[in-house]
């Protein structure tokens, strides 16, 4: 607390100048400090207005003071008068100011004393927090309404705001964004007392700036003075027996009497040497007791920024301006609209319509709440319009086991089934162009060449066939294979090189083929188990990766004709896909219901573990953007994941869709295709609520604005809940809950083991390392 400078030695009020013919208002004058101040001023000749809320208590105080004035000499005695006002009610304050100004033509002294501390009614009838409304806002409004009367004083008029020692503890709670709208607690009382000082010092600064010299603003506090305000607080907050104990304990504290506590207020109100912007309190230890002395106050009370914010907040809450002008003449602010017609009208019909907006933040005080509401509505509309299913391609007679898209065209699309049938589709028309039973077993893989003219199919019948990828209806006739490649073992997967005329197959081993030769150019084998998928790296021309039934992921380099690295997981991986934009990363679909993204440079730890499926993940495919991938699962759902997220952002399912064996992204990243056991190929939107028809420029700008709002407020609870909520079948929901419960049990079990084992005996294992058994080179 700041140091105090003694005012006039031990000033006890006896040296108070005469207040003869002066007119004073004291709010809250029916008890405590206000009562003592009114009594002393009246005894020194002032006419004092007792401004009180309760008429009964105000009238009673008026009678007591009048009885006490009978012993004062008639030539020096003043008078008192009761006028009712509720400073917590702006309407009552207006009525009081109007009645006062009709009766009196000037005002010499205004003591803003009324206050509450943690009252029973935590809010005023107007909905404002009681401390803010009564301790500060009411006095702010009363001062603004009576400023003209103060300026009409023949002598120097004063505004004395009564604060408290409590303001020293308000810095930690000062929050202008919630001021006036909290639940009403002790911290709000502390803040309101800080507001008294901020208002005093800011009022004095504005008076000086407006060159108003006959009105000054000062502040004072009574120190550690006994008041019924705390007894009422205890009795309204605690049970009766506990409240009485607190009252009894407090009575033993070394309080000053009200007669001593009022001295700093009287000094600030009456002494000639008092200057505007000064703050007075007791001069004793920690300003708790003693005689009046000049005090600095907390450093926060002198903050220009905080004072300006409080002033603006008070004006906005009252919806009235506290104007200070040098002239006493009544001023009126008139707003006019001036427009030039040619700036707002179209000369011809084709001219762009001009829309002018004022982006001044002062004109948009509720920008964040409005933006939040718009973001919430945009999120709700997004879920409302989320209709991802576009259509189904039917025609296969058995489950769809393989899909392939054309890298050069959005039209051609190839599918293979478990009965050996291969179909070429025209996607925009959702029509089968041609079909052929090209194999005598499951079609295990399809791969389109980079030029988009041909494609390869492989099957368990130990053949790979090359076909012409034609989609024109005039190309009639039974399609025949352009070339056939045979092997001694069944083929389980195929992939074409991204730029060279090579393709790779897998089965009992990985083989690299040149279409100009009937035998493979390279063969790779590491172990005796079968290999179920193989894929070329999109950037490294000589690198390819495979997954095997022995739970391994293996990297090969065709330049050295050998395997490079192998990592063994806890369960088998069914499919693999390289990220086309980050070619060092790839994602595998695993039997343990998860997908794992790896960096091929460091495979002893997964970059990300993608969860949400409740059964084995059968296939995975990346979007051409490299930011997302789609996964199909044995649980009959399709999920779309962000590469940086562990949880899926979308889940697609239908009542008739069965186990998913293959998924693909379209070449424009706008659609997802899936093949399942129910013989259908389904087309889905990658963005469930995205509009497929033509979008007008204005509508596009609106959509982009909504997307930016949703992104800005996505972490707020309600928006986050709505945007992530998805309806799933009951079986999947139950399985998800069971997995969560199992995870909680496992976590608790490991915690118990660590608690009852030696330090380090049960190590912490990162989830990104749990599925990895070992790495071989």
C-alpha cells in the first residue's frame, strides 16, 4: 500500500471550515459513514440532502440529526432534508436528479457514499450485478446528471467518492469483459471499490481537459471502520448460529468508530487545501486507523487504460454519454446522413451494386457474440445439409474386391469382383461401359497406367492381364486382353509405377515386371509368408513397399535388387498407401482396428495412430491433396481421416452396405468410392455437406466466410460437439463403448502395476510404439 502524507497534523474535525449556506448531497446517509458525514456537515451550517433508498430509515436518520442540531448555536447550525433515491436503479436516479434541480439551482458538494457488500439480492431489477450497479454505476450516473448543478456553485464544488482499503486487492480480479454481469461475490465488491478510484481520477482528468475549474473530484476511504454492512453480509450468507459467531468475533477486532472513520471524508469535502484528483485516508498502520492523510492508492487505480475502459463501459451500460464541455449552454449532438447519389446507384443495369459498410469497432461492440452465433448456425446448417451418399453402381454379381481410378480422367473407373468379373464405368453417367469375366478367381488388384490408356488386373488364377481402358460407346465387341502374364503362385496385389512402364505384383514374393517381357525383371522375398499388397513410392522411382501376412511392412529398392528394411507389427496389415504430397510417409490398414502412419526414414515409431474403427481395416487410399485419406473396414463403415488427426472427421454407412474391401478417392479429391460384399460400388461426397451444383460468386463468398468462422470457433464446446456428432449403427456404438471401457481398464491395470512394482520395472510405453514388435534391416 502506498505511503501517506499527514494532512494537517491530527485533524479531528474541529477545524472544519464553516459550511454556512452550502448545499450538499450525501448518498446512503441513513447509517454509518454517510450518517456521520451528514450530521457533521449540518452542524457546520450546510443544508444536507439525505439521499437514501429506504424511506423509513431515511426519515429516522433525519429526525435523529435534527434532534442533535438543537444543541448547536443557531448562527452556525444547518439543516437536513430527506429525498428518496435508489442508486442501483437508473430510473430512480433520473427522478431524483430532476426533483433536485427543480427545487435547487446549484450544488456545492456531492458525497457518493452509498454502497453494498455481498447483498442478499445479487442483481438489481435491471439485471446488473449489485456491486457494480450500486457502488459505481449509480454514482457515475448521478454525477453526470448533477454536473450542471455543481458547475452553478458560486464557490468550488466537489465530488467526493468514498472508496475502501479493499481496492488494493482488486487488481487480480479486474476484468472489464464480465464487469456488471457476474454472480455477485466478494471479488465483485473489491472490483467496485477499485472502480470508485478509477472514476474519480478519470473524472478529474476530464474536468481539467474540458477547462472546468470550479468542480473538482476527490476520493477518500474510512480505513478499518466498523459498519453494519459486514454484519448484514454474515447474517445473509451463513446459518444463523454461524453468523452470530462471526458477528461476535468481528466485534472484538480493533475497528475505528464511525466518528473517526468519517474524518478523511470530511477533510476531503471541506478543507481549502484539497486539490482535485487527491485521495485521503487514515495515516496509521496500513491506513487502517488514524487521522486524515494524503494517500497514493493502488497503482492500478491510476491506469489510464483501465479508467477509459470503465468510463466507456459505464456509458454503454447506461446508454447515455457523460459529456463535459467548457460552456454551461445546453449542447445537442445531431447526426446527419449525407450521400452522393452517383456513389450509391447504378448508372446502367450491368454496374456492380455498391455496398458501403463502416467497420469502426466502436459501432460493433458485440462483434464476437455475433460471430459466435453465426459460426454456431453455420455448423448446424452444415450438419443439416450433410447428405454424403450420391449413388450406387450396381451390376456385379459378387462382392467387389478391387477398385482403380484413372489418373488422367475423371470419367473412367475400373472395378473387379470376387467372381473374376472386370467392369469399366463411366462415372458421370454412372453407367457400365463394358464388362468381361477376365479371370477364374478373385480379382485381387487393379492398376491403371500413368497415361490412362490401359490397366492391369491380377487374380488368384495366377494371371495378370492387360486391358485397353476405353469408355466410348461406339467401341463395341467383346473386350480381349492385350497381354497376359502368368506365374506359379496366385497374385494377391498389383501396382503400376508412377512414371515408368513397370508394374509390381505380390503373392508369395514381390515381383517387378516389364510389359515387354513375359518374366519378371526383379524378385524379392524376405520370409516364407504371403504378401498381400505392394505399392510404388510416388517420388522415389526405385522404391516400393509391401505388407505381408507375417505382420511385416517391407521396403525394397529395385536398383540394388534387395530388401532395405522391415518392421514387424503386432497384427497383420491388409493394405498400404503412400502420401502423394509427402512421399516419405505412408499409412497401413491393420487388423487391430487402427491405421498407422509411418515415416520410412524412422520406422521404429509411428507418426500417428488413427483410431475409430471397431473391426479390421481392409483398405486405405489417399486423397490427391495428401491431407486426408479414406479407410474401409470390416465393420461396414467408411471413415475419412486427416493425416494429422487420430480421430476420423467423417463416417459413412448405409443399412444395406456390407463389409468394405476397397476404397478410392477420385482424382479431383471431391468424391470417395467404395466396394463392398453386397456387390455394389457406392459414390460418396468427400465433404458431406458440400453443394455439387454451380455456386454463384456471392454464395461462394458466403460459404468461405462461414468456413472461416467455423474454423475460428471450432474449439468452443457447443460448436465442437455439434460438428463432431455422428449417428452410427447401434452395433458400432456398443463396440466403441466396449473398446473405451477396455482401454480404461488397461490403463488402470498398468497404473496399479506401476504402483506396486519397483521404479522402472513397468515402463511407460507410447501408443505410437506399442504396436511395433521389432525392426529389421
